[in-house]
C-alpha cells in the first residue's frame, strides 16, 4: 500500500463521508487513482454517482441550469458494519426556481465496488427508458439528461446504444430533406428526437418547436 493510500485511510478513520475533492483538499494531492484502488479493493465504500445542477453566474449575467458535474461520496466502514450502509450527505444544488442554490441533506447508501459496478449501467438505462415512456411527447437528448439527472454526454451514449439494439424499445427521428430527388435524414438543430411510441413523435411535431432555426 502506498503512502498516499495510507494517508487516505487515516483521514477516513473518522468514518465521515467525503467526496474525492474533499479528500484531495485534506491530503494536499491528487488522489483519484488511489481512492479508486481502495474502493476496488473493498477498503472504501461509495455511493451511486449523483449528477447535480447548480446556478452558475457567467459573463453577461446569465445562468447555467444544466447538469454540469457529478459527485460520489466515499466512506470507510466500521468493523461491525455490514454494507450497504446509510449515511447523511450534504451538498449544494439549485432550487426549484432555478435562480439560486440551496444546501440539501440526503440519506444515501454506501456499497462495495462489485455491487456498484453490476447495477450502475442497468439503473441508468432504465431511468432513460422510464422517462421516455412517461413523457407525452418525444424528447431531445439534453431534455432526457435533465429529467434523469445525467450528463448530456452520458445520456447521448445510453440513447445511442438503446436505439441500436437488435429489437429496440426506443427510437429516434430527425427531419427529412429532399435534394436532387434524394432523401436525406438530418438531425434537428437540437439533435434527434427520441420516443417510445409514434404518438409521442406526432405530438412533439405538432407543437411546431422542433424546426425553430432549421434551414
């Protein structure tokens, strides 16, 4: 075990949940690979990854309201504790108005690496599927990401895989342009629309918002 890993375990012996950033700030060095190593060896437990949205001011006075990061908390379990272990964690997130950040406290489960690795992929896929099935209209990838609490990149990767399955339950649609008697399928300005049944696509097209700015 490296000196850095020993420092991390010494820090975590107060049995308090910490994010990677909090660990690095106390240790005074980058610790990503060391924390991952301890997690994979079963010495540390961790929560599911939590994607978050915050209000961030930027030049011009505007606000970003999309998911722009993610957190995972780590915990050193006490000898008598058996996972999963539940602990309170505190974090900052934008409120329902989208205009300011508030501090939230949430009970989260800490699990070993093997269990997390097994369920994470399926959980995210199911969240995407559930959001689309419950929607009254087809949705863009960034809209699905917002509703699922995923990053836009992660949402796009999941959707790409789901719509390209041998027997897909989700589908995507763009718009069709005729040029020189040939039909070309193109993305809308905001990407492809995703849907689980054709009525969702028809309803979204009927709103006349998907071709805004299209040439």
